[in-house]
C-alpha cells in the first residue's frame, strides 16, 4: 500500500516537538504506512488482532485504577500499577478526543517481564495498529505486548 497525503500529514504531526518533545517515530525513517504494515504483519503472524491487544491493555489499565500509584495483583499472575500525570494529549491521527496522561505498568510475574504504556498507546493500537516507530523511547514491540499481557 502506498502512503497517501493524509498519512504524510499524520507523519508530520508525529515529529519531535509537534505534540510531544520526542515525537512518536524515534529514529525510524520509514514512511508511516510501512511502519503500520510491518507491525500489522507481526500481529497477524501471532494470530491475534490489534483490537485483542488493545482490549487486554485496557483491561489492565482499568483493573489497576483502584490502586492508583500502587501495584495491585491482578489474576494472580500480574502486578499492575496505574499512574496519572496532569494533562492530556491529542492523537496525531486526529479525531475528537484528548487522551489523559496515564501510564500503566504491567509486570508478568511468571515471565519476569514488564511493559509500560499510556492511554494514548491504547488508542494507537486499537484504532490504528500503531506501536510507534523503531528507536522511539516509548515504542511498544507487538510481540512483547502479546507475551507479557497474555493476549490469547
């Protein structure tokens, strides 16, 4: 699939200093459509969907809210902490909403691995299949999310 002018505009919004200091693409020089297609291929090979990954991310975010700022054990296998920072961010993809600056840390105790993601990441994954560019400090590797979150 070829990158459209619409994706060009979105990619410009993802540059450092536009929405966030670091931007969303890191050192990745590929076109946005190529980043999306590469991550989509990884998710398809794992035989799950972006929606299933995002649902699991949302599940842990919601389950951890009760312990705001403290780790809570969820489903015996996971420790989850949800931290809120003042402010909201828009999506570089556009749309009507702003996303709270909420960080969710999920520790898979069985695997001894953890992932950290934001409310904006949940939107990225669910609505766009976007995990950020390679080299981004906040890049989420799809295989890591699938494994740590126990996406089936």
